[in-house]
C-alpha cells in the first residue's frame, strides 16, 4: 500500500548532515555546485496539524556536488513562526490555509498585524549577495548557505514591505536587476512592481490601484514589459481585516470577471495595455518575450482554482480525489490591435515548470520546458513523473518509475554548451517503497538517468529551489 501520505506530508525525521552519500551511476565531472531546496519540514506541531500543502514550517535542504560525490544537510528555518511553535507545541502564526486556534474574540489577522508569518518555505533565490528563503508574505529570511543557519529576516526598504509578494522574482541578467510584484490590501489596495538593485536599493517601477486584489503567485516579464495576470480569484480586503477564515479562503472565484492582463512598460512604469481574456488560473508563469509587435507569455494554466482545493491535505490523503487537469499554454498579445490569442503548448498535466532560465529568460527562441507531471496511465495521487516538453516540435519525453514522486526539476547547463539541453536535470524524488528519498541526475538531452544519490530518510514534498555553481 502506498505510504506517500505518511512519508511526504507529515514530519521530517530530523536535521542531518551527511558526507559522501551512496551514488549509483556516474555524476558528470563538470557538475560542481550546490542545489538548495525549500519546503515544509513539518505539517504537524504538537497535536495540531496544518491543513494545506502550502502550510507547514520551512525546512532548507542542501546538496553539494563535487568530484562525483554529494554531501547533504537539512535544517528548519529558525524563524519566529518555528521558534514559537516549538516553544509552545502549538501553531502560532497564520499560514496559507491554516490559522492558529484562537477564540473568535482573540482572533488576530496575520496580514494586517505584526504577526506576519516568516516561515518562508516556498522558494530560494540569491538577491544581491544575500541567500534568501522566500515566502508569500514580505517577511523573507536570509540564511547562511554554508551552515543553513538562519541569519534573520531580511530588511527590505518599506516600499517593498507590502502585505504579500510573489515567490518568483524575475531576473534581468543583462541589467543585473531583479523585479518583484507586491500587493497591499487596504481601502484602496494596489499592486506595485519594484526593481531591486544588487545593493538591495528598491525602485518603484509602477503601481496599479485595485479594489478587489487577485491572488497571484508569479508574474511575467519580457525585455520591455511586466505582465500582471489578474485571475478572477479575488478578495474583498475588509474580509482580511476581520479574518474569520484562513488567508486563501478569503479569495473568491468570480469567473464572470474574466482574466485581466495588464502590461506595464518596465522603463517608464506606464500601463501600455489592459486587456481581458477568458477566466483561468495559474501559479506559474514560465517565460515571456516579444516578437515584433507581439508580446508572448507561457504559463501553466488551469480552468479554475480547483487546484488550490486539491492541495488540502485531507484531499491529498483521499485516494478518490485527483489533482485537476491543467495545461501549458501560450498567450499571444498583439500590442497594436490589442487582440489576444491562446494556443496550447502541451496538454500534459504539468506543474513546477522550469527551463534554461539563465540563458533563455526573456528570449523567445527557447525550446525546452521541464516539469513534474501526472502519468495518465498510472495515477498515484500526486505528481509521479518528470516531463520534458519540446515546445517547437510539440513533442515530449517522460521519466517515470512506479512508486516514486519527483520534485521540481532544475536544469543545470553544461559550461560552454552549444545545445540548449546539453546539461542535467536535478530532482529530489520520494521513493514510496524504499521509504526514503534520492537525488536524481538526468541527462537533460536524452532524459535518461545518469546517477541517483541515496538519502537515508524521506524528504517531505517541497516546492522550489535553486542551483548555484558555488560550492558550500
Ligand atoms: Fe511557485
């Protein structure tokens, strides 16, 4: 019987540090660097349980690859939400879909008061010289990449510190600038695009007022434009102030509103277009670029927000419930005629899409997207294969094995390569039968195994991570 729920959605076995993990196969000699992963380290505190895949207390993982060997370490993010939970044995901070148990009169709302969760468990990025654990609140946490020790909340300038942010900043490597989208909930709410310089200095690119803000987990960016995809999943800000429900449950699906796409000039901050298209929902923008007068963006789309509901732990535990169908789609916007066209890039059920971001972000000439997917013949209740999509030839390759559950695939390119997919895919895989995880190293070109690295314990399902060529 599958133990996926027990292994992947409960609690990490502990904090460990191992050198020279057992390797099967051969790790390419050129592959030297460190993969960091972020995600929940526990879904329980004392007798209390978080409710949703996007809840839990953050844990960092580190895989350092050198000379064909791999070392591994993991640590909880030592944030206030973690410290207080450990001290009291109870959930103390509101998360995505879980509030601390409090009497109605004692209810405190995390977004409007000072108890904003700092359990930044969704992504990892290096911004300037800082290694940051990123969450959807603006409380993001710096960590030491050598020890995984928590260094404290990162002190952004006030103009960044709005109520929520995306966990997917966009990088313009030619400018050495990072862009982010933050949202403030208020009587007059607004979206704000900011640009972060390597020294942490923040410039406000532009603001868009909004009466009922939408929930957005990412945004698009092309060479000239910032792309705000306002799905019709919106909140009345007052309902956050008088919170009766956990954060995400205040947002309502209003498909009649359609999806509003706002295009902002990255230089001037001027809104150059505001267009409507059919209602849809997405977590992840993939890439965006311009071709003449056309602005193009790729995105992992869903017909509605059923995907959020499917990630409640009681649904994931229920063998009868299935993860809803999504797709990989491309929107083409003619900036002159303001016409939008949508085309399907893949009808495979994909999530956590990645590509060679370093070389091809903002570049329409990219060909390959890597993602986790659902094997249609062998459904197992969670993402159970890795997929490589060739978006030019409309073909795909899969990596599938019975009873294993892959995490986000990260592409690492071979130095001085000529071919886009000359490199490897790194993915942390939960092995249901072995009751532990392993690091998979796939040849990105052929999508076949080069090596696996055994981890002596299971790693809970996480979300995102990052690879750096630095060794830690
Ligand atoms: Fe994400």
